[in-house]
C-alpha cells in the first residue's frame, strides 16, 4: 500500500516527495513558487498549445535545446503524463497557470479544468531549479533560495532560432556566487542536461542586453553580495515567451517560477518523450 500523502500547505519537512507537492497544488494548498521543493526531482516548465501548432513548437524546442530541454509531451487532449510522474493531471498539478488569448494574458488560475480542450497538447521542459539542490548539497549558497525568493529572470538581446510562428529572445536566470563557488557551480550544472546544463553567460550583463539587474522581467530581484560573479543560465521561460510572441488564439503556460514537480531524477540525461 502506498504511504499516505501529506498535503499540508506548509513546508517540505512534512512530505517533500514530488507527488505530495503535486497533490498540494491540486488541492489548492500550494499556489506559490516551487523553489527548493521535492529535492532530487526534476522540475518542469509548461507550455500548452493547440494540436495544429504542436509540430512547430516541437521543432522550436529541437532547434533551441539549451533553453528548451524537452522532458515530456502529452497526447492531444490527454491530461496525463505517466512518464513524468504517477497520477499527473496537467490541468491541476501546477501551482499557478497563465491563460492567454491572441498573445495577451486573460487569467491567472490555479487549475485548468474550465479551460481544457480535446485539441490541447502539453509540453514540459526542464528547469534550472532542479540543480539548485545539488548546489546546496555541495555547500554552495544559492542566494535567492536562502532569501526565500523566486529566481530573477531576464529577457536578453540573444535571439533563438525560429520554427514556424515561434521565435524571440533568449530568457536567462541569474545566480550570483563568490568566485570560487561560481567555478564549482558552473562545473556542477553541466551535469544537469535536462535542467539547461552549463551557463550561457558569465559576467557583465550588458553584454547580453540586460541593463537593470534590480528589475528582472520575471521573478524576484536578485541577491548579490560584494565581489560576486554573475552567472546566467538559459531559462525555460524562453519558449513561453516565444509562444506569447506568436500571438496564438489560445495557449496556456505556467506562471514563472511555479513549476510542475516530476518524479524524474534530477540527474536524468535522456528525455522521456516520443516523436509527435
């Protein structure tokens, strides 16, 4: 018999399993970011598009593997993703969703039951939250986690490769470290291929078109100490941004920082997807 699932809306000390965090989200008891949740499990960004555009979006991910490491693709109309976790219901297991029409946000919601359609295809992409536990285990401070904040995310001047209507700038996350810890974090993150792998930029943010670090496009303001090295990783909000720029008649994404917590091991290197 499976052990009981603690869905208390408090801290990970109660039951930090991925399924427990999904059930908290499903019950409406966890509606905030998933930073530091379900240690050892891969977290995923979410993009849901109509089946008519699913092949183009799949090609966009294929052409931009750094920001778009696919870990799961659902069948049209199917809310389950069994390769990513037991009992997943993609309509209800993410803490918060954003609904868009013609590229404009029309609603932020904690479930998609009233929005789900038979032609919708769910794409799940790896997230850099997944290697933060490994950083902490290695004794490397992750400043936004220690401060209880969401990671800061920025649009850059770097462009992704187009596929059909999907295109746009690379979005990155920022983490700041002491020089010694930055080297260790860079080496360690390279092992997490499905969580964006090694960073895409180190140092001066102006070189990638970021002018105001204190005002990220998504997430919370950064925590930076004197002498820190700035390290930027590709971010799964990149394909979300491409979906919005395409001005699709209808699409759904996760709210940035509010991920699907999967049962997949954070060290996994092979995506669990089949060709559409």
